[in-house]
C-alpha cells in the first residue's frame, strides 16, 4: 500500500502496493521471520498444472480429458546473495526456510502472494557470491487472522 499525503496533510491510501524483490516469512511468526531478498527479483518463473484425467475410448481416435477442481501452482525462484558482511547469514536464512518443512508466505514484486511449501533448494557458488534457487508450490491454507 502506498501512502500519499494530500495538500491538507491528511493521509490517503492508494491501492497500489509496491514490493521490491522476494519476501518470505513464516505465517505463524511473521514479525520475527520476514526476510526480503532484492537481488534476483526478475529471475522467477511461474507455472500452473491443470490436473486432468485422460481417457481413451474404443471407437474414438483422440482422447477425452476430464477435469476436476485440482490445480498445482509453482514459482521457481533464483535469488542472488552477493558477498558482503551478511553473506553467510543470508545463505543460512534461506536454508532455514527450506528446512523449516512447513508452510511459508511468499510475496514478490510481480504481485504474487500465496501460502506455499519450498522444495528443490540449491545454492551455486559464483564469483560474486551465490545463486540460490528453489520452488515454492502453492498450498491450500485458510487465511488466519488473530
């Protein structure tokens, strides 16, 4: 949400909400776990797998598909962690999210926001630091508000 100040000093709200990079946190402890990774914000791919069953019937040349309510949404993320004073801390934080083995909240600069599970975590050594890659698969979870 962007805050706009009008000429009479009243605070107005804009529906536009600008995030930079990738944001991840544990939904059960958001204030203590929220992390922002700015580098690699354009290195993401999203995919949707519409799950259907293919049926082949005698007398029909081509198959028939039947679809239910199921769908898989994934985002593949690549984050650059550059050398600096917090290099090892950032790598460990990302590894901790992967090893958390529970639902996290994923947000990014393209407007995606969902509960998800991290899989396929890897980090590659580079001359500038590390490239950390992982997938976040959307999970079914109700929004919990205190």
